[in-house]
C-alpha cells in the first residue's frame, strides 16, 4: 500500500464517528478536516449556516385490536405530533398511489395509513388530500429482513412535503407490516411528540494551490462530510 492509500485509510479512520448535521460531532469533523487541509499547506475556513433540526421525544405504535402488540418504529422529523397519550386510529392499507390503490378510501379521516411504496411527494399529497391521520411507511431495505442487520432511520421531512401540510409519519420494518396485515390488525394507537428548532451546521471550504502553473484552470471537488444518525459515515462519501 503506497503512502497516498495509507493516508486515505488513516483519514477515514479518524472520521469514523457519527457526525450528523448540526451536532457537536459535525463541528468536530469540520475542525479535523481543516487541520488536515492546513497540514499540507492548504488554506481552509468554516462557514456557518442555520438548518432546521428536531428531537423526537416519543414515537410509538401499538396495535389495539383485535390483539395488542407494540411495533418498533421511528418518526420523521417536523411531521407534526399528537396530544399527550396519542390517538387511536383505524388501520388502512394502500398498495399504490393510483385509483385502484385508493379504491374505496377517498376519505381517510381517523385512519393511520400503511403505505407499500416509498413516500414520494405525489403519494404524500394524495394522503393529505384524503385527510389521513397518520402515515406508516414500510422500510424497504429488505422485504422480510433480519432486525439485527437493518436500521430504522429517522429523517427530516422535506420542505416541499411540509408545504402541503403536516401529517405525522412513522417508519416500521417490513416484517412487522407483513405480520400486522396477516394477523388482521384493525386499530392502532399512535404517539408522537417532537420539538423543532434551528441549529448551526457548517461548510468547509479549502483552497490547495496546484504544483503546476495553469492560468485560468481550477479543479473543484465537492463532497458531504456529515453522516446519518445510525452510522459512523466512515465511507459515506468519504
């Protein structure tokens, strides 16, 4: 392994910690990168900017009839919340965002809707227009996955979705979704309490002068250095 490859692995090892955007660990990673840049003669700076953030205080789904079962879940940030203690909703299933998928389900008031599709904007808008009380998204990593090898990841709802209006959104494992439908779950109690606030993230900008004089030529490299909430991000765009 040559020195360049050795350095790359060493840098990834240094960055192998969770560094979710807007956290102290993201700031730690930014400072580490600035130090690396300066160590070989580059000039760098950190530029702060404000981002929306959230904390999930409680997220829970419990099947209440015709049996009782707690369902592991995560909630999506900025998607709204319920009063203390949550609400009980009828469980409905939507196979696809199509007339056939919504057949007989034009009014979803008082319903938690289990959707068998990625939650794109069109599907979200269709659910909002039908007054869905909550949305439960099936985690699509594997259709019947092993809990020990997959993660449920909480993400922030995109602004384009929230411009439509807020619906509390949860994600559950496909295994649990299959078993809920197989066993005939009819009602669920959903609980969601969260706080939204602004926090500070930052970009790292750097200039490294070339070793050859080429007037008017610049090479621009970009990457993100933050990570998702459940991983170290050591090779995530690293």
